[in-house]
C-alpha cells in the first residue's frame, strides 16, 4: 500500500540525483530554517505556542522524509 509520502520521496530522490550539490545545499538551508522554528517554540508567547509547535513538528517530519528519500525511493523501486 502506498503511503502519502511515497511520491514526495520519489521526486526528492530524483532531484538529489540530478543536482546533488544543490540538493545538499537545499537540505542544509531547510535544516537551518527547521532549527529556527524550534527556537521560536521556546521564545514565543503562550498565545502562539501551538502554531509554532505545529510548524516545528511539520518541518521535522518533512526533514525526515527528505533525508530518507533516496532509500525510500530505492525500496519502492525494488518492490515493482
């Protein structure tokens, strides 16, 4: 059964193969943005806490998908 993130992993893996240096630079910048979003959780007001926490959680999930994209895509390809 296909997961909702399978196509994202496949496309990300393709991008990483086409332009590996740009892909790594993109991941580094997205990682810095993700870290900044985590910092915002501890510095925000209580009124905005859930918004910033949700953003940080979503970015963490996205980073996990993108960092594992090549291996996920390879596993999906081997199942065909």
